[in-house]
């Protein structure tokens, strides 16, 4: 039984005040509302993880505002070097110190807006796995890659490049993969349940071929791309989808709560 994950990627949204308010409201929901209590108890018993990924400057506000371990914090990015002349970058030990459990690596905006290549993402993945921070590694095809029938080829390239030097144990226990078709991110065009499941099943089959049954069975795979309360239950109930990475709909605490509710 793989632990589900509902993760909110806030991108360039939510300053410190908004972060504090969000965390306080979410924790009040966990404490006071029946659906929130159910989610909190699922989190306490290891059935689900609830993660928010604020911008770097709001991470400390999230850590300070939360009163329990129900909410985990992720960074939206990280650099593989530990220190030095790398203006604008943040290291893994800095994320550890700030209280991050996870770091998102290779989000489609990092790949396509900031042009981070596969080789750079492999370095980030390896460095993250050598730290106390765990990776949420994103993969996904562009619309033209999908239209030309190359979805699986793209997923295989992105994953094989990133995890070629990893071991079965590490992949099964520490890695989370997020399948996020680029054409679905922020567009309102969610992948159908069947298409999302097909891609996640394919990712699991790649893990099986390279790392064997134990690692592929325990590897957590999320879907992301225009998830909202209306479609989260059916996406989340697919065999190979172990949770959701949510952008826009994670910014309002009410819609994030509704999505959590559909996953527990
Ligand atoms: C994302 O940013 O990872 C994402 C999936 O965004 P959205 O839910 O807004 O499509």
C-alpha cells in the first residue's frame, strides 16, 4: 500500500502573510471539521502526506506557522552544489535547515521556461538523494510530443537520464515521480483518467524494467495538470496514481481542502 501524496505547488504566489493565513486555516480545518479530522487522522496513520511548496521566501513562514506535522513543506527547486559562486541558487542544506522535507525537481516551468536540461536535473536528483531532503521529480511531454505519438519516448528519456545511476532501494524508498503533461499545466485541460493512468503505468513499467518489482511497486507516482476538486477523486483512484501535484487549485485553501477530502 503506497502512501498517497497531495502536494500544492504555489509557484510565484503567496507571500509570508498569505502563507501564514493558509497554514493556519488548513490546520483549523484539520482540527475542527469532520472531513479535515479524517484527513488529519489519515496523515497521522501514514496513509496520506499533505505537502505545500511555497516560494523560498515563504518557507520559513510556513514552518513557523504550522503547529503539527500534518503539513510537510517542499521547495520548488534546489541547486546541486552545496556552496560557492552560484548567484541566485539555494542548496540542499539550506532547504534542510529551513524545514523542507521535499524538493520539486524538473517542474515543467524549470525545464521549459528556465531551460534546465536533463543533465542538470540528474545532478539535482542525485544531490537531493544524498541529503535529508527527498525529491519529487517531474516528467511530462509537450503537446507536440504527444501529438506526434512520442509521449512514452519523452518519459523514458527524462527518467532514464535522471535515474540511470540510482539503485533499486533508493528509487523504491525515496523517490517520488510526478507525471505532469506540459499541455495540461495551468491550461484547464486535464488529462483524462485513462491517459493519466496509462502514462503513470508506463512510468511504473520503466521502474520495473530497471529496478525490479519491489522498487516499482513502492515507487510513488503523482499526476499533475489542471487538477481541481471536480476531477481529483477519479484521478486519485487510478491504480498507478498515488497522489496529485496541484498548482492553481492549491492556492485557495478551500479548494486544496476539497482535493485532500477526495483523496482520503
Ligand atoms: C503544477 O504547477 O505543477 C501544476 C500542475 O499546475 P496546475 O494544477 O495549475 O495545472
